C-alpha cells in the first residue's frame, strides 16, 4: 500500500474527520470547513468522492447520508508527508529539516526542552546514547 499524500484541501477535510469521534457526513464536514473558509458543499462532496477513490477515506453507504472516515491515522499521514518533504527538499537529511524549522520559527524554551527530551528518548530507544561526537 502506498503512503498517503493528500493535497492541502484534502488535509483540511482529514483534519475535520480526525477531530471527530466517528464517521461524518459531507454536510458535517462542510459545516466544519465553512467556519474557517468559504467552501461550496458540492466542492466538499467532490473532494470526498475523490478521496474515497484515492483510498484516503472510506465511505459507509449503509444509510441515506453516506458517512466518511479517514483511512489513515493523523500521525501516519504526517509521517508520510514529512518523509516526502525531507527527501525532496532536504536530500533526506533530518538534520537540515530540523535546522530550517528552528531557523524560520521562534521556538519557545519549553518547546526546545521538549525537543531535547525527545532526542534523548530516541537515542535511548536506538541504543546510541553512549559515546557520541559533537
């Protein structure tokens, strides 16, 4: 199965689906999207139909109003998009990606501390916490 690579519009729909406890109708997704952007109902319907064809959402047709749910959990989609970006824009370098992320955004001390904890945890899990070069 290929990795999910939704467009920006598809991501907006997926965020609505991820934020809800269960499958949603097109109307429910449209109502949520129109709180932040002007989007026609027919556009949302067409996009969700395409997303079902692409395997990004599943459609339950057992009721009169079809209900949709995301196929992939949010972290999996984020990982696929990040991996794609890292390979295309940073030649596969996680270091360069993180450097640019820290360069373009003012990161709080709390976030930097959390990032340091995540790095320490990743080292521990990979068994490379001992003896490193600077």
